[in-house]
C-alpha cells in the first residue's frame, strides 16, 4: 500500500481535535471551536458541518455520538 496525501484542510489538531476515517469513504473532523465536519475521503469535499456546542476535550467519536442523539443527521452512524 502506498500512502500519499490526496487533500488537506485547515483546523483540528490540538487538544480535543482530531479525525476519524471510515470504510464508507468518510472522514470526520473535530475542530476545537465545537464544529464536527464530514468530508468525502477520496476528494476532500465537505459534506456536512455541525456546530455541536461542545468545545475541547472530546474527540470525533464522542461528537458523532452526541450529534446523532440530538440532531440525527442522515450520515450519522446508528446505534446497534
């Protein structure tokens, strides 16, 4: 497998920020100002941006769970 950068975006990083990549061609990014962003993994196209109201200290997995329980965006994973 050859790893090379396909696209790049600003934001994230630092304490409480980060990304999660899924097998379904999605990248979720948490930005420290409380936004949860979803991108297509192959092209980097922004698919969704949600202001969660949660700032710092929580990674993408926690934000996805919080967003799905309160706003139910169509791309959010469902609880099993």
